């Protein structure tokens, strides 16, 4: 997944949306004092960043589990080879 910058090249395309979604979009445009393209881009950027955050979280959790397993193995090996103090 790439990083999203405001300076990315824009691509122009046409989409069809139900009128109820267009109403919500137009409300957001009003609230944000923006335009449809900017609001849609912002919403999609938010979704992409949330996906990236979820992937990173999963990676951190996997690394935590791996590091914990290594620490437990090291503790076990150390306990078996060092005398009790």
C-alpha cells in the first residue's frame, strides 16, 4: 500500500451513486467547505490509512508473540545452564 500525499497525481473518472449517498456527500461538502472530489478523496484516504494501521497492528502483534516465544526459550535455556543463586 502506498503512502497518500496531497501532491499525488489526480485521475479523473465517473462514478454512479444512489441519490441518498449523493445527499450525504453533499452534506459533507457543505460541512467541510470543500468539493465532492476532495471529500471522496479524503474518505478513501481515511479507509486506506485504517487498513494500513490494521496491517501494522497485526504485524506488531505477530512480532510480540515471536519475541515473547524467544524470551521464554532463552529463559528456559538459561535456567537449565546457570546455577541457582
